[in-house]
C-alpha cells in the first residue's frame, strides 16, 4: 500500500468534512471551485462533506480529523497513514475547530 500524502486534495477533503454543516453558501461555492481546480468530482466533494471518501486511506484520514481518538488513529496507521501524517491531520482539524469557535 502506498504511503499517504496530506496533499492539497486530501487537505480540501478534510476541510469539506469539517465544515460541512457551516451553512455558508459562498464558502461552500468557493470550496467547490477549489475542488474543481484540483480535479475533484462532485461525487468526491459530496462524499467528503459526508465524512468519507472513495479512497480508503483518505477515508481513514477524514475519520481521524472528525474524531481524533486512539481508535481512529490506530485504524489510520493500519491503513498506511504514518504517525506524522496523523499528527498533521489532527493539527489541521484542530485549526478548523478553533476557527469555528470564534
């Protein structure tokens, strides 16, 4: 299994999952334009907003972002996502959670 990269597509997918209930149509439209620029399909955007992905590793990464606990981290590690990537995902998720509290 190839190593997981927290690239722009993965970051945007995680952002989509974390901000799905935001209710800001302008923000959602910008995300959709960003996704299109990265070559993501509408179905991929919809899946990410539901907290998942068609890609197995990315689905585990999104799960860690949505619920950063030992169980989800262990599943991500078993899926080939390294400890550093898990930590980066958790920091990314924390930054969105902090912003939503403002």
